[in-house]
């Protein structure tokens, strides 16, 4: 079994550059203004998105020498009770068909080929079942945008479908009960979820409960009133107001597997997550797309790990762009990182092969970063705060 890096060097021709910092620029040149505004766009002035990136620069890896090795480092991790070959997952990203006609299906195939878990968004442009089929034997989790209580029948329907289709964990996103203040999308007059050609609405439009309720209310099938149906689905998953902590038990009643709360940024909320009995949290600020001016996600990671790291699996996202970033987040105590925008750029630049190239690049880079730093595995006994130093404020 060859290492990720060795496999990388054997590429006859990579589909696009190995320079991770070039992916955004190259993908931008190929996207429509609306898709570009959607994926690159942040909340507000982009301050939090910049802080997400800057936070990585404050930490540095401190390489060790003469660590005798027979092999390249072990990148495996254990998350939610499952052994995984690599410590990265594809973050939930909605409406992937605006980036490539095969959208989520291509991305979920690429994820499975690379042993990277795929997290399907509630706002996906392919159905729960289609993506499961494309993902095959891969590990897949379902991300919930959580409808309000009067739509709980729809929530239960989504959870049932996900369970039946082999999604093993539920990731509940808590930071997006309404979309953030996103000037790019507003300037473009563009909300990808409201496009009436089915893009952005597949999960809703294929949901039997949503379809039945729509017919009861409007007297026609969703196909006959596509504009109204997508608007209603969008309101269903972005209801505009939030649930409370006491509502988590409703989801626990309807989901037997592990549950992860995504969007945690405070120690207090991390502790509440432990109290309500979920198995994991994702320390995330949605890539700086929700609350501009909010703290960097990496900045909050160490204290959250200190508070709850022994009690729940702490996952991380927002700003991961290269192997060193992954090493730093793991060193600060995350069990796994989610990668958002980079694999979407891969999807734009090369469909399934492009997503694969992004995962292989990030993992190959991580593998060599650890190897040349004398860190023999990505587990906390080897990759931890002793391997990092905080250089500045
Ligand atoms: C997202 N994200 C997101 N999160 C979620 O829970 N459900 C979703 O449908 C989406 N959709 C989505 C679309 C796009 C275009 C982006 C860029 C992001 C947030 C995502 O899961 C993740 O938290 C961030 O993308 C992580 O930051 P980076 O890696 O993009 O910096």
C-alpha cells in the first residue's frame, strides 16, 4: 500500500495544480458570477473569514529530529466510535450542482474513493438516496438544517430516509437558521436555494412528507408549482428562528446513531453539548459566512478541547487550506477536520477527479508535514500541543 504522497507523485498529469493556494483563483475564472459569489462570498466585510485564516499563522509546528521511522506516518483517527483511515471529511456544502452538473454525486464518489467521509447537506441538489448510491461503501453522514416544530414531520422523514440510506451519523448545524448577511449574494440578487429548476431543492422535492403536505396546501404536485415549492422548502430548512437546547432530545428520539452539533464556538455551548448527551461537536463558524466580526474558529478550539475534549469528539472546520492547517487543528486537539471550499474548487476544476485531487493533495501534504516533523501519527499521543508553538498574538 503506497502512501498518499507516493501515489501523488505517480500522477501522470494532475488535473490541475498541486498549489492549494491557487485553487480558488483558478476555480473563480471558471465560475459564473453568481456561483462564485456564493462559494467565495463571506458574511459582511469578510473579517471573520480572514481571521479564520490568520489564526493558523499564529501557531507553528516545531519539527523533531532523529525520530527513527520505518514507515510514513499513520493518518488514521477514531471518530464517533469508528476507525477512519484519514482525519478529514468533506464538509456539508449545499447545491453542488451549481458547480458541476454531477454535483454531490461526483463529490460523494470522490470521497468514497479516497476513504474520506462525505457529509451530505440538507440543502443538497441531489437526493439522499442518489448520493448514498454514489457513495457506495463509503462513510457518509447526514447534515440537518433543522425545520421548526410545526414541520417536525418533515424532519423525521429526512432522518428516516438518511438512516435507511446508510448515513451513520447526524450532523446538526446550529448556526444557520437563517442565512447570514452575505453582500455578494445580495448584490447578485442570488439565492441558490431559490432557483426553481430543482437545483438546490432535491432533498425537499423528493421528500414524500414534504410533497404530500405541499399537495394538501396547494392542490397540486410540487412539479406544477416549482417556484412555490422551492420557496417553501427553503423556508422549511431556514425557518428564521432557532430551536433551544431542550429540543435536542426530539432529534435523539428519532435518530439512534451518533449525533454531532456543528457550529459550536463557546466553551459554555460545548459543555451544554456534553450535558445533552451528543457524541461530537464541530467547532466551526461556517467558514466566516454567518456572523462577521465573530472570533476565528481556530482561536476557540484549544479552550473548547480543554473543557470537553475528554467527553465528546471535537471536530473542527473553517479555514483549512493545506496539510499544515490540518496538523495544527489536530495538534490543538481536534479529532478530525472538515474541508469546505477547497473540494468545491476541485469540483469546479475537474468534477469527480478534481475533488479526488484536492483530497489527495491535502492528505499527501499532511503526510509529509508530519513525516518531516518527526510526528509518527495523527493521534493525540504523537500530534498534540507539544508539537506546536504559539508565535504571536
Ligand atoms: C457551506 N457550509 C454549509 N454547512 C452546512 O452545515 N450545511 C450546508 O449546506 C452548507 N453549505 C455551504 C455552502 C458553501 C458554498 C460553503 C462555502 C459552506 C459550511 C461548511 O460546512 C463549512 O463549515 C465551511 O465551509 C468550512 O470553512 P471552509 O473550509 O470553507 O473555510
